[in-house]
C-alpha cells in the first residue's frame, strides 16, 4: 500500500471491546454498500435506512427517535432550523390554490414565510386572532391551520383540541409550532394535532450554539410526504450539530423546569412593581390564556413579557444598558438570561386586550434567581430615575 492510499484508508478497525456511554460523533456524506444490488436500490432506504449523509445517519436517527418519543409522536424529521421546519411543513401540506389559517401572534418570520413565499406558490394566508381562533374561518378552501400556542411575545393560548375537532371534520391538517412548550410543557400531538414543530435552537439544544428544527408527526404517511419534500429541497443537518443537540436534550427537562421556576419568581417580583396586568405569561391568573393553559400544559416556559408603562417607555434603552446579567438579544431557551424589546401592536392592530406600553420580553436562563432580581432592580432603578429618588426623600 502506497502512502496516498494509506493516508486515505488508515488502519482503523472497529473496536468491539470499546463501547462508550455517549453516542460517538458521526459525520458522513457518502454511505457505502456491501454489493451492487443494495447500492442500486438505495433509494428505498430513504425513510428507514441509510443511503446518503444528507438523508440521515444513525446519529440523526437517534436524535429524531428521541424527539419523536418526547413529542408522543411516531416519526420525527430534522431540519436545518426551526424556520426551515415551518417552511417545509407548509410547502408539504398547503395545496396550491388553497388557504392557510395562521395565528397573527405567530413568530414573525413564519408570518413572512406564509405571506411572501407561499403567496408566490399560489397559497393565500388568512391571519386570525389567537383569542378568537380559526374555527369560524374554516371552509373547503383551507388546507392547513397553523397554531402557535402560546405566541412567543404576548402568550395567548389556543384551544387546540377544539381546533383539531373542527379541522378533522373538514379534512384539514393542523400543525403546531410548539417551541414554547419544548416537548415538556405541552405535547400538541397528544392533544390531537397532526404535526408538532420545534425550534431545537431554543430549549432542546439549550446552549445558544446550534440552529436546528424538528417536525414530528403521528401518521407515518405524513412523515413520508415530509421526507420526500425534504429530499427534493436538499435539507440536511450536520453531525456536529446533531451531537450537540443530543447532549442538550439529555438535560432539557431539568433546564426547562428550572427556567420556568425562576421565571415564576421574577414574575412575582415584577407583578409587585408593575401590577399583574403588565405581566404576560399564561400561568398568571389574569392572562387571557390562563384557563386553557391550566387544562393543556403541565408547565410553562421561562419566557414571558412585561409591559412598561407608556410614560416610562422612552427610558427603556438606558434601563436595559444598566443591567449586568441580562443581555440584549433575540432567541431564548439557553443558559443565559436575555431581554428583547418588541412592538407587537405594529403588526397586530387588533391587539385590544393588551395594556398600553412598551413590551419587553424576558428569557430566563439558569442563573440564580436572586442575582436576576438584583439585575431587574437595576433596570427598575434606572427606569424610574431621579423621579423615584425624589419620591423616596
Ligand atoms: C425561534 C423560533 C422559531 C425559529 O427557530 P430557528 O431555529 O431560529 O429558525 C420558530 N418559532 C418560534 C416560536 C421561535 O421562537
């Protein structure tokens, strides 16, 4: 054997004496076959076997199987991002010439995908108020209903079982963006939805360093349609990211519960200061989603919003700058606590239940609650400024 051959083939033998507790990292483009017959029929391996790295490896299958189990689903498919999962689902199940019904509280890039991309494919989207729901809009021109419950800024919860019952009667698919529930707080497939989508970039990976999504279904026929479409669109995920996500998944339940518990402490503190109507999280009794949350969720995420009174809104940038632990950034579900400003009324003029003011979203990480409250106190002090000091004198 010459060096150039030796360099490629090495001497590595599979070591049957060594079995690691954690899965080995697996990266692959080419998959090799034992004989021409299995090579030439490799297309049949798309759904359950291995034919090419883009279509899956034992490592991606392992993550998909873990997610399917956590979602109470049958099969799961990984995508390069959460948004890719939402787009792939829509492109697979929205018929050209039909309509989609989508919550107007949906993740804004999801709304853009429907409005811009799907329009180009001859699919119209009607946005519905999540407090009212899509049932009255159902007719035979609808092919797909998107539910995002709760919405990730104002946190309205939807009556998913009722939507499913109405949709099934019309043969309409119901898909849920279930990123907030993160497979722990809520399981949409168990509530009857056909499809549950996760942004694994949030809690499931949980360390703000991987972008990935998943689509989980109850019906294997739906999985096959999604897998076919995924192949045609060239979607795939890299082994390193899958490995990181598997590692993240093993601590997902405890991270989720801890983040939610800390959020509860912070919300109580904020409610004492701002008043209950300025705390947006469906676990709060005054929130419009509270009754459905209690019925359909076992826990809420550590992601909520507060509404800063209008007369103080101008001071928010300065007050955020005074914080030392919370950082300013989009996304959530990681170990770091974050704040993000938002203006949900801009795209939702019908948002009439919401009290006036500047919406500030708070993503709670894994830091100690006392340190986070001290940081919120810095925010409050800066926000109230000299006015408060005068009042205290
Ligand atoms: C972040 C997010 C997405 C998109 O996920 P990416 O992995 O960042 O593409 C979709 N839906 C919700 C509710 C999200 O918060």
